[in-house]
């Protein structure tokens, strides 16, 4: 199975890890993450 990279050069498992870290750092019970924030984070 070939692991492909997205336009930013991250593999699928790397993107999952980045999302995991993003949610740990930017969300909690009082702070909700908006979809636009996720899109902007992944685009950078």
C-alpha cells in the first residue's frame, strides 16, 4: 500500500497527528473549534 501525501507534503497519518495536536491545544469544554479554524490550520 502506497502512502500518498497531500499538497502540504503530509501523509494521512501525519495529518491525523496534526489534527490531534490542534484539538489538544485549541479546544476544551468552554472553547469550541470552528471548521474554518481547522481548514486554516491544515492549509498552513
